C-alpha cells in the first residue's frame, strides 16, 4: 500500500494518524504530507531525535531508555503509544480513532550504544483489531538507504495492519 492509499483507508474508516520519528527525522511524515488532502487524516508528528526527548515528549520510560538505550523494541512501542495519546489529547480527538506509528534505529555511520548500524524498530499502536505491534529489521547500506528502507517498511507495516 502507498502512503496515499493508507490515507484513503484511514479517512474512510474515520481514523487519524500520529507519527513519532527518530532515525527517519521527518522522512516518514514527509511521505504522508506529500499526499494532497493529508491534513484530513494526519494529526501531526514528533521528531524526537535526542534520547531525552523520547521521554519528555513521548512518555517513553526513562528507566527503559537508561537500561536499554533508544534503539529497542519496547522503546518503539512506547513511542507509538505515546504519540498516539499525546496528539489525540492535544487535538481533542478520541484516542480510539487514532493510530500511532514510530521509528527508531541506527542509520549510521557508527553503532549506537552497542547496537549495530541498520538495526531498526517500527511500532504501531492502534485501537481494537489494529492493536499494537513492533517490527524488527536489519537493513544494510549507507545512512540514506537505511532511512529510506525504514520509511518504506513503516508504510508497508501500516498497510498490513489496515488490511487485516
């Protein structure tokens, strides 16, 4: 599914989208924003690149971040749930109508906190049958290739969740 197709499905079902990004630095949001009419569905996004902002802006557990670092499946899950809750509340939208998606990982050129370059976690947090899911990936290539692959896989993961 493309970003445009996802937005169409979300709108038809009455859902809104909230995005939290780390390694993708706004690229995932840009993919959705490039679609005309995205504002009908996209509530917004938070790029929490610094580890401390994952706690401050998205509510990721400080203890989790201290113990596991920012590149961890549970961090991704908490980012997705946190952006979903925060943007639903700030926009006066019923949280049961919001889907959150998050990306965290290491794009390189160096490993981070002992985590290898190319390690990526994508998480989705949604109501009901959509539920919560975390997808682990190991991408190869340079920094830009890893970031582009993350965006592509995030869109694929969201499309799969919506197709169920």
